[in-house]
């Protein structure tokens, strides 16, 4: 139920980010690219506690700390990619772009840690 509630909660957030970037790109409104990035960053930061909301019940259900964290992070990655990156959800195989994003992110983090 919590995962469904967080997912439904993130739909308007995705729309807000899309609208603010569309406004910045159109040049018609007084929205700057910096303000669009600020809105996106604010939404991304507040998604961290939402990930914890998913992870904490998983931990209470008996999963390990690592598995609970991975489930919560995975749920948040999926929501962010599917809702905040509009091109990722276009087409018939939108889950492939989400999986590709997650693999690319993990690879980037591994390389960052390994190479300093």
C-alpha cells in the first residue's frame, strides 16, 4: 500500500517538473532554466525520505538492511525515471529505458568508487 501511495504521490511531481521545463524551454513564460533545475532538485531531495518510507516497512518485515535499501532505491529510481524523464516512458518498451538507466547509474557509481 505504501509503495502504491508513493507512486501515486509522485505523478503530480513528474507533471510539475515537465511543466516547469516546458515553460523554461518555450521562452514565453518568466521561467528560467535555473528555476526549472531548482524545482527538479527540490523534488529529488524530498524523494529521499520517500525512499525511506518504502525501505522501513521492508526492514520491519524481516528483510536485511541492504535488501530493504535496494528495494526502496529501486522503487524510487523507477518512479524518477518513469515520471520525471518523459522520453523514457514513450514507446512500447518503456521499461527497457528504466532498466538501462538503472544499470548505467550503478555502473557510473561503481566506476566512481573504483577510480576515485
